C-alpha cells in the first residue's frame, strides 16, 4: 500500500524501513489458557481504573451441549499502521512513535472522546475522574502503549512477561531473526477487522472467526454480564462519571426517558468537579 | 449460531444525549438562519419581516452550544487546544474545522443582524451570504465528525452530512414557527402575519419529503447491506433504538407532520401548522439520538 502520513507531522509506518524498528505482537491462541494473568498485570501495573481496560480477555462459549468449546481472545490496542484515532484526534494528543507505538500525550488531550469513536477495536477508554492515586491523569483518553516504558529499557511488555502459557510474542518485525517475525512468517496469522483498513499490528494465530466477529459479540452478548456491567457502572462511585451513558438493554419509552434523565444528571453533576478541581 | 460471550469489556457510550442535543441545537440554529437569509440575501421579499427575529433566534440557539460542548470535554479548560493553529490543532481532524465554524458563525450572524436592524441592504447581503455559508458549514461538519468513522456502521455513509443538513432545515423552521407563534401571542407590534408562518410550513414540507427520501435510501442500503448493517437496521426499527428512530423521528417527526401539511382542510390552519412544526422540531432530536449513539452502542459490545 502506498505510504500515507497523517496531519502535518505524521510519521509514516516503519515496517520494512532499514534502521527502524516496528514493534508488533503475535498472540498464539493455541497456547492461550485464558488465565487473565495479562489482564491483572496490566491493570495493576498501570493503575487502570475499575471498569476500564488497556487489555482484556474476551471469552465465548460456542456450540450446543455436549459439543461446546470455549474460545478466548486477549484484546489490546492493535498499534495500527494506519490508525484512525490519530487521524481524528483534534489536538495531536495521540501520535505515532517512530518505532510503531501509538502513544497518548495526557497533557494535550482534552477528553473529547473522538479517538474512541474512531477506534474499530474499542481499545481506548477515558480515565475515570476518581483515580486511586490522584496524581495520575484523569478524564483524558488512555490506551495500551505496548509498555513503551519497559520496551525502551529492554524489557518485555507486562502482558508478555506475565503470560503463563507463553502465548504472547513481542518483538521487532523489521528484524527477520526475531521470534515475532518468524511467527508471522511461519504461521497463518489473522488480525481483527482487517476490512477497516487500519492495518493492525497485533496478529493472532488460530483465531476463531466467531469470537472475532462484532456481530457475534453483539447478538450473543450475555445478558448477565451486560446487566452486571450496567449495574456496576451506574451504581459505583468509581465508574459513575459516565454512568448515564450506558443504554439499558430493554429500552422501552420509559427506559429511554430514564436514560436521558440519568445521562443529563451525570453530565451536569460532573461539571462542577471538572471546573473547580484545578486548572489541569 | 449457538454461543455466548461470557466475558468481555463492555465500553461506555462515548457520546451521549448531551452531544445529541448539541447537534439538534446547531441544526435548529442553521435552519432558522437559512430562513432569516431568504429575504435579505436571496431576495424573497415576503420573508423580510421574520429575518431579524430568526437571526437572533439562531444566535441564541448557538450560544447554548459551547456550554454543552465544553462541559462534555473531560478537560474543559483545555478547549483552546483546538484553536492553537500551528502547534496543537490537527487539521486532519474534522473537529478542528468545526471549532472554527462554531467560532466564526455567530460573529457572522451578529454582524448580519446588525445590518438587518439598520436596514442596510448591501452589507446585510454580503454578511448574510457569509453567514449562510458558515451556517451550512457548521452543520455540515457535525455530519462529517460522525461520518468519518469507518467502523461505525450507519454513520459511515456519504449521505450523513446531507441527512444532518435536511434535519437541520426542518427542525430549524419548525422551531422558528413555534417560537414566532408564541412571540405573536405576546408582542404588541411587528406581529408576523400568520399567512407567512403558513408559508414557512410549506418550506418545511419540502424538507420533510426530502428527509424521508434520504431515510428511505438509507433503509434500502441497509436492507441490501452487510450483516452489520442488518443488525443496525433491526436495532433502529425493532430493537434498542426503536423509540428514537421509528417512533420519535419517522412517525412523530416526519410522517405525522407530513400528513398534517398535506391534508387540504387543516394545512392552512394555524394551530395544526404549529402542532406539525412542534412535532418536527422535537422529532429531529430522535434522529440525533440514534445517529450519535446507536453505532457506538452496537460496536461497544465488541
């Protein structure tokens, strides 16, 4: 594909560029046990607020008893080569590192959430106003950054380091001898939603087409999980900022009215805190 | 297919009802300004009496917009990041274009209003043209912000800005008719003749027909579309968004007013016209709701 750059200071994809690195990840789903060690390492490592994830594991049960199978799918930011979040960010808060990381500048981000709408993978979240450590950034968009702070110091990302089954492989695709380049070369790999044109750089081996399908995820969403999420997000102090922004699964007329009321209530009740807690 | 997702990260609706309200207000503002400009810019003399009121009405509607937008930001004090041209603002992002539209559009309207008040035809025309372009631009960009997201299914559609503009046109006229009718009740002088308001409802009727035509095309597209578009179609017709789309927009906002405005016996009665205007003006909010929120809801499950 022809090289594209974004904005006035876009950095072109570094894949196959001599002297540049292109970090990528391969998730070998044949080896993934769905233990969620990556999720908890990421959550604790970056103090990700409750109800938000930089990385999470999707699980699906497929088939009819007794022919059932459980599929797992670790999901994280795909560090795309043609990222729609960068294209749509109005303040250049999100940008591409020359080595392929898609990063977030918290001090530029205005929290408009355009990047989240643009991301086909739902890999972005808005950091809650109520952080465990109040010095951490609040009310700005955040995402998985491939643990750049570890990678530039020669360590593997937290999820890779904590993976119990050795399913996550991380490395430089531009180095033909690296494990990640070999895995991509020697296996049939898949990416999520390739039709979106984002050229994601997280590759999956043994990806089941059902769990990778947004339609399947929507039609077969578990009512129980959905309700639990709704209850948590509307009831919890930690997740309550945008509590009104979740739609009731059953949406009759009164549900719509209730939802509008709740949304505006949280909208206006969060406002004084946003304005008076300090300039930044 | 048998199966169930048993663990997943369900995400928030990123943009909620306040943003839908913002789209609705901008639309109302753009619509009423188009009516305001008819007399002074496009030379339709009979609309001159409504021009001053309609322009001021558009300004008031637009003044509410920054309140909603800035409160909705995670970091409200950083709104100026959008306007720092050389350093921060990112010109590939439609939100930056819109920030400039939202800033310049009310200024153009205020200048236009001033010359209308003074009765200066030349300058009113010049600034009227400028402000009409800005009015259309302001609302066009709201459609574009929603449109340029390839993964959000009903939105990623070249008809989006056109649908937004048509909605703006009908809701703007509807709001204007209702507010002028209320104003007529209280005003002692410069009462706008009812025949003019009824004339305006004819303009609204054309908009409603065009809006229905666009919606029908979108419906056709989704019917013959991909699986994701089918899902979307189900959601807005029978599923979660049926109240916003089917009942509020299509039936309450477009079909019933269309009926009122084409039945010869009642289409020239002021009360029926005001009722139809009220229904259209409020019904378009339903369109803003499903257009902003439906795709993020559906995609939020992945």
